[in-house]
């Protein structure tokens, strides 16, 4: 399996999460938000018929490509979600480390990720000089020399800062102070994401996608784009490869995107060795000339889930329409799609015991 890799370099970002205030933000821009942003730009820049042609394969269940979420990186070192390897496989044996310190690790470097999906246990890969970002990021010893100088000195890849903001009440015109969280990367750090083409792309299809992503960089991703957050520069880094999965009951996979399963795919959660987390995804949608409305909330499987292929065939997952619906009244007047197609990487689970 080949992933086309792109690096993003930007200043500040605010990636909101449903149910949180603006004084908090996330580190990862999820795959479904990436797709929604791409679709919004495609609708703006393509002629109507061309946009419908672009969108139709995704709605019809045959997407030409699937996306990872946008994860952090430090220079050329890309970080992946720590696989949620099931308890009992030996992957979470703590050795001299407390289970709490192991659970604190949220992201692992590519070298560590490849070791884990090849069947290695996590605890033996951990050492104090390979933990960064307060213990939430783990790299391999061999990768330390490739870290940007500032990260090696401070141990910080990103910082969460707050910016005071003022809003004015619409009822009494009184000002109200609030604080906005910003994620700012250290020098030479930023985000990365991958694209897996499920059908061999033409040069024009690849160029078209890269043009859409570049447009995203100009307008920004995430929230608070009107004050300059979310803008980035894009660079193509070439492909990386993982072993293709086999569609049998014993083959596991790790997700690098958020995932909405089809009814026929629920069996991949039934293995006793499955491990995953589910999150509620909401938010707002606006369309020109109409008031903003809350999207219908949906539940999605988080990145890093460990599931069983169990005879599934790709593409895994589906796309859903989350436009507001009030008893049959749909004020937005057009579909609002959330992509739940999974980008999966084959995984060999460690031996049980």
C-alpha cells in the first residue's frame, strides 16, 4: 500500500472539538474535516457539473482516494496515532513503567509505529530520552538526531497558547471577554497527512487534488481563520509504503482516519482483540445567504483503532449526510457530507499472554 505524503508548514491553528470551549483546541485536524474542506473548495472553484462529477464517486461508495487525518510532525519525523492495541496481546506490558505513563503516549514516530504494527510490544521501545511533549510523544532512539534543534533542547514540538478576545452581546451590547486557544508549532515543525489512491490517478487528477489542498492553505483550515489562523504552505514529500492487508479473519488493521462503518462492516468490531474509541462529531455549517445551523451529530471511530478485516473489502466505511433536519425541514437546502472512509494499515498483533 502506497501513501502520498504531504507536509504542512504554518503558524497558528485552532482545531475545535464539539462540546469544548474555545479555550481548548486539538492537535489533529481529522480526516472528515479535511474532506469537508476539500469538498467546500471544490464546490466553490469547479463548475457545477464538474463538482458533481468530483463528488459522485464518494457518495456512490467508490472513492478514488482516502485521506489520513492531519497529524503533527517534527522536521521530517512524522507522528502517527499510537495504535490502540488490545489488552492481553502483550503490547501494553509495562515492564518498569506505570500503565498510566504508557497510556499518556498519544503519538508515536513512524519508526515506532512500524515496529508496533509488525508485532513489537510498546513498553520496551520507551526510554526517558525518547519521550517529548510532556510524555505524550514517543520517538525511536535512532530518530533523535533528526529532530529539529529546538525540539531536542526543549522537548516541545508545539505549544498551546491563549489569545484574549472580546465579543459584543446582541441583546445588551455589552462586551464580554473570552480566551481563544492557539496551537503553535516549534520552528521546522508542523503537520502532515497522507493520500491513498484506490484507483490509479492520472496526472491531472493528482494535480487537481494538490491544487485544492494548496487553496486550503491560502484560506486556512480549522476555526478562527478570519484572524489569520490555519494558513499553511504545502510541500509534497513523495510516497511511503506499508504492507497491504489480507481480507481474512486473522488480519488486523490500524486506522489513520476517523471511520464510519457500514452495517455489513460491524463484524470488524466483534473480535475479542478489537480495541477502539468512539467520539461524537458535531459542529456548525453555513451556506451563503443563510444562517449558520448545527450539523447533525454523528459518532465516529477515532484514529488508531485496531480492528479485524474479517473478510472486508475496500473501501471500508461510508459517507453520510449531516445536514440539519428539523422534522423534515432542512434549512440548508443541500447535502452536507461527512466522510467516514477508513484509511487502514495492516497490523500483525503481538502474541497473546
